[in-house]
C-alpha cells in the first residue's frame, strides 16, 4: 500500500513538473507564442572622437526601408537602444551641423548593433559649400550589384556611387535636390531599373533603393 502511495506521489510530482515547464516556456513547440518576442533590441553607438561636437545634442533616428521614421532617441553616453520588430532598418542622426559627416548604417535581422563614426565634411571649393556623406543602400534582389551603375544627378552633372565590399556606399553631396538612377548595361544597351527624386538635407542623408 505504501509503495502505491509513493508511486502516486511521484507520478503527481512529474505531472506538476511537466505542467510548470510548459507554462513557463510558451515559445517551445506546441506552446503559445508570446507576442512580445516579435520585438528585438537594436543598439546604436556614436563615435565622436574625431570631431568636436556636443554629443548630447545628437538624436538617433531609425527609418524603415520605405523612408518612414519609426523611432527617435537622444544619445546617453554615446549610445542608445530601440525595441523594434525584427526587420531591416536604417539608422541616421539629427541635430548635427553641416561641418559633420558620417555614414548612415544598415541594420538587419542578423546585425542589430552598429557604430556611426562622425568625421569632418569636405569643403567644395567649386560650389562654395560643405559636402557630407550621403549613404546609398541597394537591395538588389537576385541581381549582381557589380552589373549595376548607380548615379546621383543634379542640374549640372551625374556622379556614380562605387560599391566595394557591401551594398552600402556613400557619395559626398551638399544639401539640395537630386535624382537617383540605377542602370543595367547589356549588349542591348542601357536599361534604367530605378529613377527617383531625393531631397538631401542635413537630417536626411540616405536613400534605400529596392530593385
């Protein structure tokens, strides 16, 4: 009789343990998905060691790939963090003077932490204006980026954007109105794959081209 009671107690203990484990781990197979798990931390650091700027006046802006602002925060000790849906975003900065330049960074589902490095802009003697880095991100799909010619044009000329080790590159531009074009060259001639007008400002220094 005592053996049967002991076996029953052990069985009840095992059942309670299994129930507790299932309830405390809802994301396991067969459990209920926790909606909060769709959010992930994206961290941005800003390196201002090469320039003289009050880093406390800088805000980090997070944009979706269609150019919609989805988050903005002030820096704290040179960094900040966002809780965002697991997706691709562009991190850029606001509150900087024209003399400061930087690359915007491309945040992906696998790369959720990046550093934006501040540097000095280049003064253009011909136009008499400061030129800062304008970041261009190309989502090429199944196309080879090396086969494409990405150009940024104003009223007087077009400048090519050179991509080297990734699909993120930059050209030095001053604030103003531009056309961004992408061409594919073959034996049949040039095919225009993309054409869009962009207004480049100190606080909007990037474009995302989705082919």
